[in-house]
C-alpha cells in the first residue's frame, strides 16, 4: 500500500498549527493528496429553546462559526500554497459531533493526522478526538505531539511489538513508512531479563518486505509506555508505531495503559492502529 490520501484535523490552537505544518510536510514527502477537515460543532440551541432564544443570538452564533471555519480554510489553503501543492489538497468543513465526523471522513483516507489527547489548549469537545477515532474509524492515525513533529517523520522508527492482533495491524498499516525508513527497531518489552527476541518472526517478515529492521528486547523497569518512549528517544527515532488497545465498551472504559500514555505524553509522533 502507498499513501495516496491523508486527512488532517485543522483547528486554531498552537498545537493545531504545528499539526498542520507536519501534515503538509508529510503530504509533500509522500506526494499524497491532503484533506483539511474543519469540524463545526452543532450550534448549542436545543429545539425546545427555539421559542425563547432570540433569533439574533442564533444568527450571531451561526455567523461566528462560519467565520471560524472560513479562517481555518484560509490557513489550510495558504499552507498548501506555500508548499506549492494547491492542486493536491482540498478543504472539508463539516457540522456534527466531532468524533463521528472525523471517523466518517477518515474512512475515505489512508491515514488521519490528529492531535494528542487531553491538551488543555484544545477545546473541550475535541480533547479526546484521537482516542475515539482510532477505535471507531477503521483507519490508522498519526498523532502529532503538542510541540509539533520533527522535520522528517519516518526516517528512524521504533515499532512496539507484543505479538497482539493490534500490533500486527499497526505493522501492516505502517508499511509505507517502514519500507522507506533508514532504520526500524522492533522493540519487545518483557517482564524479565529473558534473552529471547519475541519479535524475531515479525522481523523476518518485515525483512522480506525490504525493511531495514533489527530486533531489540528490553526488560520493563517501570510502566511499559515509559520504556517505549525512553527507548525511542535514546535511539534518535522520529516515529513510534504501535497497536492501540481498547475494550468492547470503549465509551466507558479508558484505553489500555500503554496506549493512553503514548496518546497523551509521547514527545514523538505516534502511528496507531486498532
């Protein structure tokens, strides 16, 4: 698979601006079509209140939302123009619940580019967007840290491997990155000092795909998520690839500890599949 269509969620926060920069750079590197998605929440005017809420107030709210979407579109199109990619992008402004809207439009892309979970600068209704979309969309998600992404994404990659279905899905989805990487480290975090390499079989599989891969096994000395982040930074990686772990009732149950840690705290971009 090659990356032909990328989708980035666009907002006006500092993290959103850094995310847009990363998306435009990645689309240029991959020669991919970039979709900018602006999400306009439903206007907070319940039907039963239509008779008591002044029409002027309703118009003002609608006008403010229109102006906000127009400003986001202008920023998106200006970034494309600066990169010389006006013909390789499109803007979509949608109205609806953010999780549903992003998941739906993400299904028409090869990869979604979203922000970290739980950022205080992000409007409350969008803070958990990546968490829900990873589980609902059926597409991989690239989560960009609050501070933004390195100048390049995918030159040196750490793959967190535990043999699970989710990890296998992530490796498969990330092949466009893995094949082009200068170096891929397949990290298995174990609970003891075993000398076995749990990722030997998947490493051989990746080697047959032309991936420059090596296996590494680390004994966990603390939370697994912390071990993954520390190892990735120590190796000079610019991308972490991992499966996202959830539950059948994900609306009520928090994502697994490793996933939650990486979604909220990773200093590097994280490629996740579920």
